[in-house]
């Protein structure tokens, strides 16, 4: 066993030399032209954000539904995963992952559906396309109580 370690250590300097040689051969002293791409809206945000992570257990009785919401600003991102426990058939849980603006008066607001599906788990991430409320609508269409465990990390406020 020690012989293998010695062999690996003996190869290490040549590996470093080979890696350095490959790296240096890709570097060129020639001038390379760049095409500057204009900075678009909703790409760069200069603000100090507070990163957070939460695990939320959501009991959902048979035949019940609820919406779990996060407050997010345009460009903020979240990573999420959730799993439904005690669900016999994944088709018995309807999920709508969506976001909507905050209405200031009786005027209609905007709503955007990110994903609509029936399943017992999901994961992904979202970059908020606008300031507002973003989250999940869970509809337990089964005859049994379930518990949804939602893990979320990123830049948001619980609502």
C-alpha cells in the first residue's frame, strides 16, 4: 500500500509540470479582440442582501389546500426542494409554483406560473422576474393527511 502512495507522489511533479505546460500553451501574447456586450436591465444589482436558509414542515390535511409564500425582489434568487410524506399516489398532489405582483389598489395584478404539475417532490431554483410574492400552491386531493418538507435557501423573506 505504501508503494502506491510513493508512486503517486513520484508522478505528482510531472503532473504539475504537464498541467502548467498545458496552461501556458493556451495563454497567448497575441492581442485578442473582444466584443463588449451592453449590460442589460435586470442583470446587475448593487445592494447588500441577507442570505438565509429555512426548512419548513407544512401539514396538509386530506382534501385541503394552501399557498406557501416568499417575498422576493426582482433578480433575487432561491434554491428549493420539497418532498411530500405519507402521500400514496403522486397524482393526488397538485402543485402550482408561481409568482405575482403586489396589488396596490383594485387594479389587476400580474401573475406568472413557473410550473404546474402533480408529483410528490420537486427541486430547482428561481430568479425572481419581478418584485412580489413567489411560492407554491399545494392541493392535497388525497384521502389522507400529508406533510410537505420544504427546504429553501437564497434571498427572500418568509411571508
